[in-house]
C-alpha cells in the first residue's frame, strides 16, 4: 500500500559533536529515503542540522546559545545542508526541494494552504520536500526550536500515515540511558500519561535541542491527528524500511482512532494564542472530565487583549496549561464577570454566547 511518510532527522544523527556535517551519514539517509520512495511511498523529510552544520564556519567554538548567533549559524548551515542532501540524493537519481517554515506560517490559513499545495505538487512529481524551520526569521517566543513539533504539524497537515522520528537513541526509555544505563526501552505506547512525560528528559548531546521530551510532545500531537509514530534509530541499510514496517529499533505510538478535526488541530496546535484565562478546580474538572463548556463562573483571572473569536490558552489554579479554545468574550467583558453566574453575566455584558469557550471550540492539551 502506498503511504505518506514524514521522516524527521535530528542534528545528533547528521553532525558531529564538534559541529560540521557528517557526509557519510547524509549519504546513508539519502539512500534509505530513496529506497522508501522507490517502493512507492510519498516521502517528506524534516531535517535539523543547519545550526550544527554552520557554527564552525562562522568561527564559534561550540553550538551558539544566543538567538542572533544561532540564526547566523543556521543561515550558513542551511545552504551547506541542502548542498549535501542534493549531492547525496543525486546519486540515487532523486530530486529534492527546500521548504522553510515558521510557526507563524501555520497560524496563517492562506500561507499554510499555499505550502500544502506546493508540497502536494512536489510529491506528485516524486520530488522529496526537505523541510526545516526558517531559523533566520523565527522570533524566539514563537520558535519551534527543536523540529520535533514541526515534524508533527507537517505530518498532520499532509495527513501522513506515519511519522518516523530518527534520533541517536533507539527509542524512549524509562529514563535517559545516558544518566541511568539500566533504564528499559518502552516498545509500544497506547496511551499518554504524566508518568510517560516524567520519563522523558532533555537533550543529551551537544548538538541536539529538544531531547526526548519534545519528541514525546510531537508524538502526542501526531497521534491525535491520526498518525502512527516511531521514535528510534536508523543506523544500518534497511533500518528505515524496517521501522516503517513496524519492527524497527525504537518505540511505536498508536494513532488515536478518533482523530482531531482540522479545526481542533488549528485551535490546539497551529494558531497563536492571544491571551490566557485562569480557571478554578470546578471548571477544570468540567472541561477535562465532563466534556462541558467553560462558563464565567469558573474563571478567576485573565491576561492579554483578546477579542471574541481569538484563540486563548486556559490554565488551572496551579498555572499549568490545560488546553486552548476560541473565546466568545473580549478581555474587558470577561474581566467584568469573573466568577459570576450566567444570570448575573447577562445583566452586565452583551455577548453573542454565554459560554466563555464552547466545548466544540475547546481542546485539552
Ligand atoms: N527517557 C529517555 N529515553 C531516551 N532518550 C532520552 C530520554 N530522556 C532524554 N533522552 C535524551 O534525548 C536525546 C535525543 O534528543 P536530542 O538530543 O534532541 O536529539 P535530536 O538531535 O535527534 O533531536 C538522547 O540522546 C537522550 O540523551
Ligand atoms: N532548525 C534547527 C533545529 C535545531 C535542533 O537542534 O533540532 P533537533 O536536532 O531536532 O533537536 C537547525 O536546523 O539547526
């Protein structure tokens, strides 16, 4: 069966710790991806490695931390990365294309629809799109940073069958094996839990960014969109095909059977939030367990200058994010009715809908 497969390769798998590209590895991955495409699949690559590839050319001794330095390194490295991929894929007679995206592009309907049409056109012509974050223009607060989340959004957007996240570790372990060598690998995940998130730590290498935590977040986003996910290693010839065939060296995540609608995906993951609403424990339970809408009675505070129709974040009494939704009140209207009954609210403000967030426009995170 022809499948649409998004493959994400992290910096740790493409570069050396001291910076610079590892051409042998790039040639190897190009061969693996070409084989997958020749087997009849639609293949997209999300690649990291621009910063790690470029920083030595600029003269930095280590992977830079300041944003302007990372952006400069990425500008140098992205060209080197594409040059290396181009030469590698040419050997297998495969053409490639470069796509650079930012988080802001996903929140803009027209821009992302254009990107989708471009991707579809490329795939129809057997060209492998190679996607990275547009590091030089991304603003710090809105950066993907690690590409794991970017790969999940891409996978959902193209309605991929599988997302394969290739890293330097053969899957998710009960603890970072670099810290505890006795940690055990988790073969399959059917359901996400707090316990699972506690296992996943940050990056263990000098070139990686998000570690297992951001990979787990990406797996959650993609599986909610109906995409199967694999996190693991691809080291030898045939490993990628094996990973796609459900017997790779890593951890598999089952897709949710009732995947989120495009609208809910947009609310939860693509859109930019314009403010935050804080709710009490009763409202949290109603939203999370009861499948109910949020009413003013459960709101304790809000921040941001939102207007009706904006997407906002919802946080609980511990200030932990619990979800996102489309708000039916302007910030000033909501401020006038915190904690009030719906009857009281109607006397004080004029709103289209009494619910602060309707349950159909709410997504738990
Ligand atoms: N529970 C865990 N299981 C496996 N790896 C983990 C875990 N927690 C943290 N890690 C770390 O995550 C790293 C992979 O993430 P990262 O360095 O961001 O790689 P990449 O560049 O491939 O995205 C591993 O090298 C490992 O040290
Ligand atoms: N867009 C950046 C990604 C940075 C990064 O380190 O990501 P990752 O290796 O996936 O954790 C780059 O190309 O360098």
